[in-house]
C-alpha cells in the first residue's frame, strides 16, 4: 500500500543577479538549498589592521564579499581604488573562493552591515534578512549586478 503522508516542498527565490556565472551554487547554500549569509570575522579582523581602517564588517554570500568600513580619524568620503585593492587582498587571503569584493564606507551601509552581522550571529536569519540584505547591496552597489 502506498504511503499517503503529505509531502513538503520548499521553493526558494534566488535573484538571478546572485547566481554565479557558471550557475553552480557554492558552500553558501544550506541543506534546504537556501542561500546563506555568513559573517567573515577573520577577514574583518585583517581589514581592521590596515592603517587606513578603524573598523570593518564583512558578509559573504555566493562567492561575493561585502565589506563595510569605517575609515580612521573619522574620515568621510569614498574608499580609494588602491585601498579597495588592499581590502580585497585581505578578504581573498582568508577565503580563496571569493570572486568579488565590494567595499563601501557609506555610514548607512556600515550601520546596516553591523545589524545584519548581529542578526546572522544570533541566528535570526528569518523575517526577510536575505531580502533586506539583497536590497541594500543593490542600492549601495548598483553597477555590480
């Protein structure tokens, strides 16, 4: 006799822009095939040791690293390309699978990244965290889709 127990199906929306170029998901996908966000404390620690940086928060998903930095001496303004390269090198030194590193010192982005990191560390990843994160990243890095 066939088992008549109900089946459970999970459907996960992953924006096309977050798929990898070869359309293969990486280790940032959990057993339910849901994209995960991971806090990269080791990378953040390395970045914070740079002379120009006061603090850093790093979140990784789909082989991309998103870095929020506070510059030393309360300097405002854009992160220079040479500094972005130094930051990228630090991130990639901690995780060889990272393909892209996106860096911003925008105060709103810094605050949001700290909040996302806290929510991830508290395992409070439900309630739209991934969607909020994705929308923030699209707003801060509109040309990197």
